[in-house]
């Protein structure tokens, strides 16, 4: 899970991974979330204290399964270069 501090100073969970700002990642496991919140690790990474409601939101998000993403297949064509 990505948590981001936006340029406006808001701290929120970024489910898209595309919100601009200072981001930090926490694995979506309850124990990881507790370690990140404990001792101010996550707050230090974002350089801003976290509100208690955000901490509760992270704990709830860690319980839900992550949304599945569609498979991305890219084909790359490599042209053979001949030396003359």
C-alpha cells in the first residue's frame, strides 16, 4: 500500500500509486502496518505526523484483499543490425 503526502500537505492512502507527492510504502499485512505506525516510522518517512483516522484507515485496508490488476503483456521487436 502506498501512503502519500500531497504537495498541499494532505496525507492519504494512494490506491492508484499515481498521486504526486512524497510517498511511503507499507506491506498490506496488519503486522507491517503496526510496525510502520509504531515508533513514528511512517510519519518520519512522510515528514509529517499522521492523524489517528489515517492509521485506522491503513489497518482496515490491510484486512481487505488487494484489487486484482489486469495482466499487461508487451511485445518488443528487436531488429537485427548488420555490420557492413
